[in-house]
C-alpha cells in the first residue's frame, strides 16, 4: 500500500489527524510496513527451565512487553518472574486454595489478578506484591478472569454459573451477570470495554452490556460445552469453540450466527483470532490445529504432527506464526499461511497446557504438568 495515500484516506475520516502530524503518521505506517516485511526464520532455543512451584502449574501469562510473566499453581500461590534473567521476583501468597486464573492488566502491567478455587479473586501490585483487594461474593471456584483494556474493571467467571464485574479502584462488586444454567469457563471483554462475553457448560455464550449488566444476546447453536470464546480486535465478530467439535463465528452486534467452521474430528479445546482479525486458529483433541480465513470461512491450513490433543493455540502478535501446546509433551511453531511446522519445542516431561508469546514475538513461554516453565528465546 502507498503509505501517503493510506494516510490521506485515514485523514478524511479522522479529524484527530491534522496536517501537523501527518508526516509522523506516514512515518509510523512505513515502519509498520517494514516490520511486516521482515523475513523471519528465527529458531527458538531453550533459555531456562524454571522449577516454578512445588505443585502443578495452572497457568502462565506475560505482561505486554514480555519483561515479566506470572505462574499460578495448585500450591495456592502466584509467582512473578523476570523473563530476561529467569529470576523469581516475588510470590503472591494469601489464597486458601488452588490459584487457577491469572492475568496482568495489560497494556499497563502494574497489576495482577488471581482467581482461586477458594472462591475469591485478589488484586495485587506487580511491583511490591501488595494485595490491594480481595473480591468476595462467588459461591464456587473462580476458573476464569480478565481485565478490560481500560484497566478499570476485572471480570471473574465461576463454577457458580455467574460472572461478576469488580471495580479495581474501589475494590467493590459492580454487577453480577446471571443467566447461565451451568458453569462459566471462559470470558472475554471486547477492546472498547462496553461488552463482555461468557462461555458456559450450558452450550451457550452470552453477550452482556458492561455498564448495565444486561444480557444482550445469547449465542445458541453449539451442541456441547463451550471451551473458548473471543472477540476480534474491532469488536465486530465473536468466535466460539465447543466440545461439539465445531467452531462458530457470530456477528457481535446482532448476536446472529455467521458460519460454522467444521473439519475437526474431536472436541475443540481452544480458539483465537490473530490481531488483525483476519484469521482464526482452532486447537482440537484430535491432535490437529486449523487455520480459517475469517472473511471466506474457508480452512486455509491444517497443522498436523502432534501426537496428542492440543489444548492451547495462539498467534504471535505479527500474525504469521502459530504456537500450539500439546499433551504429547511438545509445543510446535507453525507458519500461519502454509501450515508448515517450523519447529518442535521439546524437553518437557509431561503435557504442556499453556503457551504464550511476548509482544515482540521473540520469546515463548511454555507451562507443563511437569511443574516447570520453560523460556525459549
């Protein structure tokens, strides 16, 4: 694309881009183009094995830059790590049971939320490890949580069939999202923060208005428990994955079903969009992952090679690589366009259930049932 023409086009509809900052925007667009054009044949090497916890890990998560990451565990703690050195920075102690769901308030990264089987969610300072708030109110285990991008709210989803929204500043519950008839195991805010979706074992995904807590739509169509649900970046689409072996695409504004993406022969365990929202990746218990074009709904690549179920799939921020984590004790790196396996990350001695890229896409973390985390550079 001609950068100058593109910026002219953007200026027509965007009053904030005045003549004075036009040159700067053109410069940024060109830098983006250069970045996208860079040839990548980066091979990841094991940098460090972290014997993170005395009991199994539940989850790992990066902050936005990838300078820190956190691990949750059955040992009732969450640990904060320095990615560059692999050093443990602090242990967040206080939960009375398994720390299951964890997150940074990205893009800021100055706060951490932990959701536990003790039915509470805690909010912590990344820097000091101080616990700001303990959110009480759920009557069963908290199994998923998320910050909104604005970092004003944290949402928790529970086995008690409800989700709750909490005010980070005041440490108070804002609203309870009631309506599901079974456990909520997935939730996700849209980027603008005015909507949240919850996925449940009742086979449905609900779309809620964040301000009022009103249920706006119920996405009905799956014939099995929901495993994963996500908005695309511009908040126009929702993708859902289910134990019924299918992935469905929905119009986020109207709640109408757009397409069913089929092809997997077993349960879909994870789904995700790339950052641009052009591609969807699915991970399945059938040992394969697939890439679909969000526009045409066609399967553009099959990622085959794992020897066991794939529980996690994610794109690198650039969108040209896909990472999968499997029960076969390996993680694999794939070319998102062709489906070619570029690298097998080996060394874990038990199944890998968590994997993540840092924002630059040059560091990978894998978390395994072998109680270790591995950092790959």
